[in-house]
C-alpha cells in the first residue's frame, strides 16, 4: 500500500484545515525540530539573561570614564576662585613701611584644585585686590591653560563698586570673569580663604618674622612666594593621588 505523501514545504501546514492535524505530526522523531527546540527553550522554561549583557553595551561608558568626562567638562567651564583680604598685624619701622603701619594679606583660593595665592600689602584697597590677580593668579592659570569662570569676594568696598570706575570690577569685566559678591554665611566655601590665611598665620609668618630682625615687605614677600609655591605643589600632588585612588579625600588644607 502506498504511504501517504507528506508535504515538506513550510506552507503546507498553513493549507491544513482547522479539523486536520498539524503537519508536524507526520515528520519522523527528531528529524525536524520545532522552533522552540532550536533555541533550547521549552514550554514553561524561563528565558535566561545572556552573559554578554553584563558588559557595557556599544556606545555606553563605565563609571570611571563618566567621572573623568565630568571632571573634564567642569574644567572646561572654568574654575571658581575665592578672594579675601585679612589684617595681619601692626608694625613699626618694618623695612620699607615707615612709622607704625599695618600688614594686610590678600588671599585667593581655587575651589576646584585647592591651589592658593597670597600677597602682602601695607594697605587694603581695590588696587591691591587687582594686583594679586594680575601678578599671581591670572598668569598661573594661563600657564596651566585653565580658564577662570568666576570669583567670589566679600561685599566690601575694595571689591564692589561701579563698573566703569571701580578698578576691581573693571579688571574682572575686561578679563571676562564673573564677579559674585557673597554674604558671610551664604555657602560653606566662603571659609576657604579664611582657612588658608589661618594656615599661613601658623606655619609661615611666625618662623619668617623670627629669622630676621630687620625685614622689608619685599623680602617677606619673596619668602611667602617660596612657601606658597611649595604649598601648591603639595596640593596638586595630593589631588592627583586622590584622582588615581591612592589617597582618600582629606580636609583642606594639606600640611607641608
């Protein structure tokens, strides 16, 4: 007796009526697998996650790359500086300061890197506030290729005034630096300059004044420049070690 001819075309199953049996029952056992057998999944089995999904997909970045990218973007936007002047002491016949005079210390601190600057003056005014920026701060950041985005200062006469006539306001405007006068307790970063000045008062000024009986402001400034340069080198080294994960974050400032 002739055997029933089995259609081998896939479309044959579609031509079966609703009362006819599926074409799959005519195939010998395991000669042709069902679609769910090809994938190894049967009815009631859960679909397992492929192992390659644990790795970053194409176009995605891991946490380290995202962190480095955020730091680069923040650096490209420019750094944020804080500036403030402090009264140090009253002196008599100190070098080039005639009679009884005062010593003021103008300070600038970079919030993003911890780098700081300090310069000594015999008075506190807007011209001295400009001088430390023009002679110390701006040239440093230009050498580093870093832009200064904004400077926070106290609301004092040496920093705030009418733009066309006030030296400090005019200097910032022509340098494309945003000036943000701040209240005393407006944000925690306000104390960066105070912390740096406190550090200088303990670590620099007492030894520097004891070394010489007669000391001019120029000589004292030279010693201060050397001290601040070593201080900034330690700050930058510490920041690089923190980036590489060698050191945990430490409280400002870093001791020499």
